[in-house]
C-alpha cells in the first residue's frame, strides 16, 4: 500500500479536503474522498485489478493516484462540486450540471474524465531527478533535479522548489526550499527523520508562474 495524498483546496470561501489512497493488492483500487466541514460530499474509486494480472509497479500505481488526485483538485477549483455542498441553493451553482434535482455520480465522473483530458493537454512543470535514489528513513541526501515543461520540454528557470515529508505520523514537514537556475536545475539537500512505524513519502513541488505546479513523489523506505 502506497502513502496517500492529502490536500486542502480553497474555493469560494470553502475548504475542500481531498484525500486519495491506494487500498493495496487485497483491495486493488484507488479511492478519493472530498471532505467539507468533516462530511464526505464525494467519493471516487478506480480499480486496477485487471493490471495486477499483467503486472503493475508501485510507480505506476503512484502515477494513477497522482492523476486522480490532481484531476479532482482541478475540478474543485472550477466549482464542479459546489452543487454537492450541504444546503446549497442549486440556482446559485455556476458550474454546469445535469437537468435533475441532484447531480448524479455518473455525471460527475464524466466531468472528471473531461478534466483528465484537459490536464493531459497542458504544458506544466515536470520534475526529474538526475540520478536514481532510494530514500530511507534517517538518511541524508544531496542531489540535483531539473525542471522542464511537460510537452515542449523547455527548461524552466526560477521555479520555486519545495521538498516535503508527508507521513502517517504527523502533519507535512518542509525539508527544503530553493529555486532552479538558468538551466532549470536545482541542488536539493535534506535529511529524513528516522521512524519505525507508519508510512512516509517525499514530495518535491515545483511552482512556476508560467507553467503552474508540478510534483514528484517517491515512497520513503525503512531500513531493515
């Protein structure tokens, strides 16, 4: 089971908490939940059972999780879930919905698929490590990354780089902050706290005014 993603999204004076988790090979599906005020207003499950038979890697599962998580966040930022808020006056809903009293889950799934296609067509920040690294709890690391646009492959300078530790043991922790140079590269250095229980992942975030935000995620391993 891979460490999940948790993101708070502000839209129209409301905070939407998006949680995406992998349920593991025993329950091979990815589940995303949207919470508002502690209540679940939307859920989406994506099965990868068929891919287990032919073989699916942790990296591929993480990519599925990231894609679903980002797509739902994009939909929130465009007001697609306002119609599901408790006590919401449907006349005030700005997002297009089906002509029925309550939007069905199927119609929302269609919206999400639409955003998947839109995200695939956008030229966004792409982060790559210049060497293969296994991250372990208690380890110290010093490595180079490069940023480029996902479609045009243009190197991006002055990208704000933030490395965070996301874990089941506590809130996110900032490990590093810096900026890419004129070649789109940045030297990243940090130490990972030791832990024996729970799960953790490193998330490297790149923020660009021109190309938006991109992320690189990798699971933190425990030393044997």
